[in-house]
C-alpha cells in the first residue's frame, strides 16, 4: 500500500509509514511551524489559521540598557593657572576700587596728610577756568591726552639712571605719575618709591579718563607752603574764584608747581619769590611760564581749546555758571584762606567780601592775634 504525506498528500517512498511527512514538509514545518503547504512540490506556503487559543503567550523581554554612572574626576589645576586666575581677579578688583574715583574724591591725599595742618577745598572741574587747566597741561605734561600709556618707558628708565648716577634729570614725571605720588606716597625721595609709583600710576591711567586725572591733580597739587588745591590757590594769591582767573594768573600757578614751597604771596596779592628759597629757579619758572613758555605753547596748539579737547573737555566754566552756588564751585573764599590772609596781610580786604564778612574778618583777626594762625 502506498503511503501519502500527511501534510501535502504527496506519495511517499516505498517503505514509508502512513501519517508521516515528506522531507520537504518536515523541513518547512521545522522552520515555519505556523505555515501549511498545499499541493505538490514546490509547495506554495500559506498562513495557517490561528485560533484564539493558539496565540503566542511567550512574554517579550525588552532589553533596557544599564544606566552608566557618570563619575567626575577632580583634576588638579596647574599652579601657573591657579596663580594666573588669582592675579586676574585681584587686578580686576583693584581696578574696580580705582574706578570709584570717577565719582568719589578722597578728602585728602597722602602728601597733604604728611604736611600737617593745611589749607584746602575741593572744586569741581566744571568750575575751574580752562586757562588754568590748559596751562597746567602745557607746563607739566603736554602729552597727557595724546598717550595711551601714563608715561614713556624710555623716559622713565632714563630718569632712574640719572637718579642713581646723581645727575640732573632730563625728563620729568607726567601728571598721572605726580598724581599717584601725591595720593599714595610720602615726600621721601628714593629709587624704590619711583619704582613703586608704577602700579598706582597704571591703575589711575586705565581706570580714569584724562579729564578726571587732571581734575584730581589740580585739586591735590601743592601751590605754596601748606596750601593745596587750585581753589585755595586762586583765592590766596589773586583774590579770585578758580572760574574767574585770567591767562597770566593761570600761567603763574602752573609755573609754581615744580617748586611750590619756594613761592610766597605778595602783600595785596600776587606771587613773589623769597631770597631764602631753596631753589632760586622758582622765580625763573614762574616768570618763564608767564612770559615765554605758556604763550609759546598755546600759540603752537592754536589756543587753549585744542588742549582741552585733547583731554576730553569740550565745555567752559561759564557753561556751568548756574551752579556756582554749590559748595564744589568754590565761589566763596575758603575759611582757611581767610584766616591765613588775616594773619599775613592784616590790611587786606577782598573785593568779594560783603560788609558782614568784613566784620567776621575783624573778629578772626582778633582771635588770630591772641592764639596764632591755625596752619
């Protein structure tokens, strides 16, 4: 009896038992258990009907990748980077401190403090004659508004060499250098102090505009024995507020800056040079500034306006005339100047004093005669 394949009814070889599959159907069944074959080889494959009970119940396992633990490794910062970071932060903090000088004026400088009792009153740059400011720039540092650096390094090195060799200096300190010296250092002359001046000079130069540096300079500069600031100086020498000074008077003030202790006030007003002056050249400096130096430099610049524009000042003191009642306008003679004039020039009467002020001067004169001047 011929046996047939139980799946496709194909005739099996002789000797095969009934109910078995042919080789093709057996191979197909092993690889596709859910398919069935119809007809003779080659057998087309069709899906087998699947009953609800035949649905696969094998759970599907989804592979979830294991979370990696992020480990932070503390790498040591190289020493040079650490010091560079600290240095940068320190410089920025110091610059921020110096930047406060744009809106705050210290009540005194170190140079003023070391000179004992002094006469001084602050005046805003808005109420200083541009003749004074221009003459100061031209006499002390005519490249103030033209340099990016606060001084020329070649001049600085040459000045140190001359100082160490005992030679006369061919170059002189710039206004930023003089301001740093007045604000932060004593009157002691030394090569070390000259070197230390570099740090505050650079900070002042980069933290403040040229106009503010000039304003602080003329406020802290010495204009005579224990007399500081242009406000006290104009009243003391010329009986004028700083906003009402003419060209010659401004030139006199600039000429006395190198040797302020070697000038004195004339009776009735003006500038004189005592025979006992330590530096007789003070007379030549003041006279030269009035008659030669300042007029020649002003002519070369084309007047005081280009000089002021070079340091960022484009207005005049007259533009701020409406604010002259303010304390920082120095529109009235400082008390210290008044007391000093009463002691040095008893017959002097200011053209700016009203009758009530003259009575106060008389009382102040009686007090000074009994106790002595306060400076």
